[in-house]
């Protein structure tokens, strides 16, 4: 692979924006410097902003495919499609579907992950599968959201998670369905799987106990969990204010009012994780689609079930960063919430998540409005508008 440099660009690092710099890279980032090197393949970054590859830990589908389809083609297509939004690593996220469908989806994710590791060309043109986020099936019927009630299983089955802990990176569980947090304790003490509280009715006290037992993450904070009230703070408040818990946020202004964006950042800081919760309709036109066996309609930016329930999103992660930035969060911090802090939550910050010497050369070239123009994956061009 030829070493390259992008010169005269504004480079977003973890600590701030460096103006008019040069970044030198091969498959890894070699240097961020004032001085371009002679004799290298040189790209002009004038007027461009460079971001690290973004990481989406909660995304179901893209361009007509769903990670629960149970095929490698589906996961590969999502992995290829989302690069256009600056995403270079992700957790294919399963819906609450049947156990057989879940196991087929896990197997497909395993195969795609192995192929990415063994075939450089494939690995350099698709967003890296870090592992799977299983959104259910151990969730609360009363907060099912757009998950299919037919496949909800209570109480949570720790054995099932342990059996697939080689590929499950994160599992969404409703803690109140877990007797004395037994499964939460077992999963977090015996595996590296992150237990995320979500699709839950847990009150404040129950959620505190679940955090003590091992919950360290929250699935789309505010959505499919109790509303916050002064006499009944609910599990949501426990998640929002715990220093041990990282929180996902769908920054689209539909799932969560934009008035919450900057305040949630101020509370969570490096524990805020932007996600898309994107469905197969993302990247496609308005129309009728299906997710986990349920029909939904996409109109504009909104996906809804026939009864009006919000069903996932068609948000793109770079748009989420823009929305957080426009709410008053400094640019580098809005970017960190979709890259470094997500890498940190997933334990992959030693490889990726920021533009820094020694890390993967996953580089997103944007215009000043954060529209993605080009993406380099492990130093190779993976997307060009
Ligand atoms: Zn979801």
C-alpha cells in the first residue's frame, strides 16, 4: 500500500480542531504534522474537515437489508453502505426475532467478521464488524416499542448469551424481568458482553440495583423507558446520572427533542454514545418496509408502525454529529461522541476512534457542513462521493 498524505486540512482530534495540518498515513496513521513530506501521494484537504471513522453500536439495517435477515449478504451490504456516512466500524444489531433467526444472524456476523480479518480488500471497503448488539429478546412487553412481541422472552437466559459470547458484544435487557439481577450478574462476571438496559419499565431503585449488578450501558436513552418525573424519576434518571453508565442517544430530533442534546452531553460527557438505530429503509425512498416481522412506513425522516409507534430511524451518523454540534457542543466533542467515546464503550479505543498516531487510518473527509466526501479505511479509499 502506498503511503499517502492529506495536506492543508482541518483535522478533528480528540482534544480539538487543528487547522491547516497534514496527516500522513499508510494502513495506520503515522503523523499529524505541519510539514508535508516529499514524494508521497498527496491529496489536497483545503476547505475539508477530517474526522476519525465513526462507530455505530446500534444499527439494524441499511439500503434494504436488515442485520436480522440471517444472511452474510445482508450484513455485508450494511457494512458497505454505511461507509458513505463516515461509519467504519459497527455492531450489526439484531431485532427481537425468533431464537433460530437470531442464531442465523449471529452466524452470518461471525462469517463476515472473519472475512474482514482474512481478506484485506473486503476488510478495507466495509465497516468493521466489532460484534453484534442483540436488542432483545429479553425485553419488557410493556416497552416493546417496535420489537415483535411474539418473540420476547422473559426472564433473560444467561446461557444463551454465554453460548454466543464470541460474537455478542452487547445485549439489551430489561432489568426488571431478571429475578434479582441474576442473569445480569452471570453475564457480566463470566463474559465480556456489555449488558445494556433498555426496552424497560424499571423504576429508579430497580435500575440502581441493576447498575450495581453490572449494567454499564443504556439502549437509546429516553426511548422505550420510563419518562422522567420529579416524584418518579424512573430508571431513565438512574441511567442518565450514573457515572458507570454510558448512554446511547438517537440525535435526530424525532426520537428525542433537540432541547435534550446539549444537556445530556453536559451530564454524560465521555459516556455519551451517538447511535442511529437505523432500519433497512435508511438510504431508501419513502414507502412501506418490514422490520423483525412488523410492517412500518417511512415518510420523510420518520419510521412508524401502523399504530403510530416510532420504529427506529433513518438517521445517518454524520447527521447525528451535526445535530449535536448545532445544539452547542464543541465540534471535536460532538465527533468524539460518535467515535472515541463509542470505541471506549466497546473497548476498541486502542485500535480506532480518533485521529492519532498508531491507530487505524480510518479517515473521513467532510465538507464544512459535515457532508461526507471521501472515506479511507485502513488507509485505502473506501468511498468517494
Ligand atoms: Zn434498535
